[in-house]
C-alpha cells in the first residue's frame, strides 16, 4: 500500500518512495524468506539429531544391574566405570553400589542412582551402558529430536524476521536523519527572509 500510495503523489519525495520499497521488501522477507530460513534450519537440525539418535540407539544398551549395597557417600562420583554425562542426576536420588554385566561380557561395579526407594540389596533394575559397560545417558528418541528441530526452526525464522525488521528500522532512521538535515539547510536559507516584504514569502 505504501508503494502504491506514493506512485503519483505530487508531494512525494525520492526518500518517500525508497522508504515504501524498503517496507515492501521487508514484508516479503518476513512472509517468505524468514519461514524458508526456519524450514531449512529445522530440517538440517532434524537430520543431524535423527542421525545422532540412531547412532545412540545402536551404541547404547539397556542391561540388568543388581543392587550390592548403599553407597558410602551419596555425593561421590559415579565410579571409575561411569561416563561423565551419566552423572547428571537429581540430588534427591539415593546413590547405591551396583554390579552389571556389559554387552561384551565384562563385569562392572559402580555407584549409580537407585531405581526405587528405599533400595534393597539384591534388587534388580536396568541401566544404560555402552558396549564396554560404561554408564551412559538414555538415548535420544526420534520424537524428542523432532521437537528440538522444530524449536530451532521456529527460533531461526523469528530471528530472521527480527533481523529484517531491525534493518528496515535502521534504514528508515537514516532516511529521517537525512530529511531533517535537508530541512535544516532549507530553513537556514529561507529563515532570514521569512515574513519580510518583497521576499516572496
């Protein structure tokens, strides 16, 4: 509408038409380019996360474990066999010493969070390990990967739209600044003669 309004308006200044075209280009970018950017980003992230999820499902195993005894110090680490990523557990969970057999047949023992409260020696539960029996986190599932990818895509689209609007505002601000400079110059030239007889004002 801005471009159409300024097409043949006798009061139109060159900067008015340019500003209208900038607004039109920004609108097109927000409606078309930003969603495209979000879609591409979401698909890329989804592909990466889905591959990671498949690899995790192939490399991580749910193996049975047996409670040996309560851990002496609940604040202690998860033991020599534990992966650092598997130690991010809730501090309310009781720590126990458990034993398990890895998929490769090796036996392991370490400190892990209890599956049930209160833990009893001999209780059986299952834990996630890698092929060598080291504790790992639960593998990423496909639905969670898709949700994360959708969030990234939405954030990318909103970020692109915000960038377009920021550029538009900066351009308009620069145009307004130039208009004020020209107005000041014109007023400085006409001001001394304003209202004087025979000055043509």
